[in-house]
């Protein structure tokens, strides 16, 4: 797993290190490795082959650790490469542990599909997050026959994505960029619950006299 986390860390300018204390002593982890121990996966940034490979490896690793305990997938992504996103989507549907999805920041394009693909009843959005769905887009170039083939492929991909959105939510808003608040996403079936901030005004029992 060292190479895996080295690749993950290279995507971020600075990755904090944390100490984990146990009966065996102290051990230093990068923050993402430590979160993985708690079955938390962070999908942050554009979806591409590199990020997809890391997410897949983490999911498969957590399945090997425990087939039944849920995995928490935190999403803050503008979307990205469709095939990379579908690789994550298929793995989410394939593995045994339920995937609880959390939208923090944004879940746009492919990010919104992965958010919607979480375990029913366990798809969450934070109050100030944003969700966006749209149809796939692409640029075609080359000879006329090549452009036609690429255009047909985009149409096929759109049908696939529409069917996946329809499976988890709704399809009718896919014709153009459609930005949603968490409340909108809840109404349209993309998420199941909006997480409200915990009250900080309550006095802990330990502080009461």
C-alpha cells in the first residue's frame, strides 16, 4: 500500500502526518492512510485514471478487511473522465460493503453520479454543498467518418449515464447543466439527507456541575 499512498499524496501540495497511539506504541500515518483505517475514502478533485485507480484500490482493500462494515466516500469533485468515473461506479456496485456517500463542497457531473450511487438511505450532502448534473460532452476531430463515430459514441454514453441516473434518481434534468442546492438534490432523489451542523451551545455532561 506504500506506493498507493505515495501516489495519493503526490496529488496534494502538503499532506499532514498524524500519530496513532495504541498499546503497541505510536505510529505515524499520513492523514489519508489514517482515515482509511476508519473506512473513510476521500474523492477530491477531478476524476481521472490516477484518482480512479487509488479509489478502486482502497475500496477493494476495505472489502478484504471487512465485507459488511460500510465504507464512507467523501466527494468534492467537479467531475472528469467518464470511463474513470464509471470504473469507480461499477466497483461501488460490485463490492459487498455498502458505500455511504457524502457531498462536501461540490459533486458535479460524474461526481454527482457517484454521490447518487451510494447505498439507499445513506447519501448525504452538507448544507452549503452544490450538486450539478448534465449530459456528457466531448470534442470530435479528424475525418468526417471519425467525427461521426465519436458522435455516436457520445450518444451511447449519454444513454448509459441517463439509465444510471434514472436507476438512482431522475433523468429529466440531464439535457443541460443543472445546478442544485442540497434541498434541490434531496427533492430530486440524488441524496437522502442534508447534514445539519451540530449544536455547539449545549453543555457537555462532563462539564455540568
